């Protein structure tokens, strides 16, 4: 059974940090591109950061470049998102995503973890 379980969300003050984790099971983690998306109320779900399977290259949304870092530990089947210098506009439900082009369906999603940045 495929599972993506996010953790690490919470309430943090502006300028603070959080580290999200996503533990995966039920599929070959190392083959997958792993991503974090976020969705604020009334808005679409947007890509935050992605790390490629097998190579480790990364890309980020312009709004988080220089503040967020995505990483993965294939031995632990886990992907992380280190979020620094958090801003109120980072408030959203953060979702973990696994993508593998040779799978049907190619996408797996977690249930999300809430991040709220507020004083």
C-alpha cells in the first residue's frame, strides 16, 4: 500500500524555521522525483520545490529560492523541506508528491501538513 506521510508542520512566527518530512512506503522511492507543493485557502496548488530521483538535482519556486531547501534520504525513504525565514505568505497546506513517469498513475500524494506563519 502506497503511503506518503507528512509531518513537521505547525505555527511559527515570521522569520522562524520549520522542517517538513515526508515518509514514503509502498513503492520504489529512489526512482521517484519528490516534490513539495502548497495550497493556500482559495488558491491553486503550486509547486514549491522538487528533487530529482537518481540524480538529486533540485528546483524551486521563485518565491522560496534562498529560503527553502529540499533534500532526500533514499535509505530512509524520506524527503525533507527545510524552511527558513518564513513569511506570512508561506502559510498553506503543504503536500508531498512522488512522480514516476513509467507508473500509472504517475503521481502519488500525501494528505498534507499545515504550516501557519503568524505573530
